C-alpha cells in the first residue's frame, strides 16, 4: 500500500521520489525532442536565453504531461493500457491545441506526410502518427524507464496535493502560451472535434481495467529478440513515411493509415502475448530498448544535419547501461515481486 501523500516530502524513500520526479521531467522532453532533433539542445547552448526559455517550456509541457499521467496511473491504480490512452490524449493536446501541427496547410508538415493524407483541414497521417508517437515515446516509455530505475517508488505518488495542482496549472498555462504564439490554429469545428477526442480518451483511460494489455498467459521459452524487434516497428514505419516512401509505394493515404494502425495495435498484441501477465524487469528492459533503438539510430544519422543529437544519444546509452546494471544487481534480491511492474 502506498504511503500517504503528505509523507512523501521526508522520510525513507524521499530521495528516490525526488530523483524519479526529476528523471521524468528530463526523460520525456529528452527522448521526444532531443533524440529526434526537434529541439537542438546542444546548438541552443550558443544562445543561453533561448535555451532557458525552450527548456522551461518543454519541461512544463512534456514534464507536466508525463507527471500528471503517472499520477493518474498510481492514484487510479491503472495499468499500461490506461497510460497509452492518456498518452494519446496528451499527444492531441500538444500537437493539436498547443502547436497546431495537425491543422497545418498542405506541405507544411515533415516530408511526404505534409502532402499525403489531408482531408477536411486535418493532416490525418501526421495526426495519427504523432498521437501514437507521443503516447509511446513522450509518456509510456519515460514512465517505464523510471519504474525500472526506481522500483521502490513505482506505486507511490510523486506529487503532493499542491504539487498536483501546480503541475496541472503549469501544464495548462504552457499549452495556452504555445497556442497563442503558434499559427494555424484550428477552426471552431476542428477544435471541438479534437476536444471531444481528448475527453473520450481521458474517459477510456479512467475506465480501462488495470489488466488491459496484460495477456492471461504467455508464450514460454522465448528470447528477448522478438520483443526487441517488434517494439521498434512503429518508429521504423514512421521513418519510412516521413522520408517520402509512402506515396511511391502506397498511393492511397487511407491504406497507409490502416497499415500504421495495424502495425501499432498488432505490436501491442504481440508484446502482450509474449510478456504475459507477470513480465520480469529484464523483459521490460528489453522492450524499452527495442522501442528506443530505432530512435537512437535515427538520432545518430540526424546528427549530420542537426548537430548535437549524437550527444543526446550518448547520454541515453549511458543511462540504459546504468539501468541494466541496476536491474542485474536486483536479480538476487528483488525489491518488487516479479512482474509487478506491469500492474
């Protein structure tokens, strides 16, 4: 049973709780913005004021979102199904309401998807892809990594009541600020549609059973190779789309959209079946590695264009190696029951 919220400021485990909170604030924007090169943190070192403003905004946006969703998972006693649903809601809020990329004119988005899949004022392939991307890379993956690094506080809130209110206020404020300064705001009709989708995802995340995505049985005797490869399929497919391959191979955008959804949902079903109801820390670690490997490779390649992404990659690899060491050191004396991280 988790300790009372008021006790989280002091006492045994308080250092781990603070460290876990800071790790979430760093990992979410670091993965989604740093590894992708969307925000060139290293280049911004040449412009200290711009760096401070960018980091503050991204920490409030990404960090606020991932903290709120983690708190919801802990306080509502939910599982990874709820995390992914709430992460999808986060993706729509960021890309739809904050920076308006879902509603940019034809040709404004990245690569082929900027002219492929527009309908009724929405870039559908980009919208669906970014929603899934944020659900996985901005929300679920940082939470999983912090769970594995600090299993002692996995089921504990990291925010006090005031901290929860302050985090929510900062998150809403930065969303409003981005929305005010970013062009291509949605029409009233599109805004209402996006808001309805966010509310639906929040409701589904609240109502989803903790066992959603937890298979009642597993395939015995399998290695980590399958989960590693399958976990990265979504990003591999997304890179293929953004580099311009879609129109040449799949001339119908709705076919491409169907493939993207099928691969994403099929990967989740496969991982659920492979891992079963009680995966070990070792297995969850390799799933996290599988999700990250394509992005790490992309980051190294992107460094030729956006200087500094390889630095972020190096730091992430060091983190993964350190995490691997911590997990191995706990194998003889586990801090949590095997498989409890899935709950």
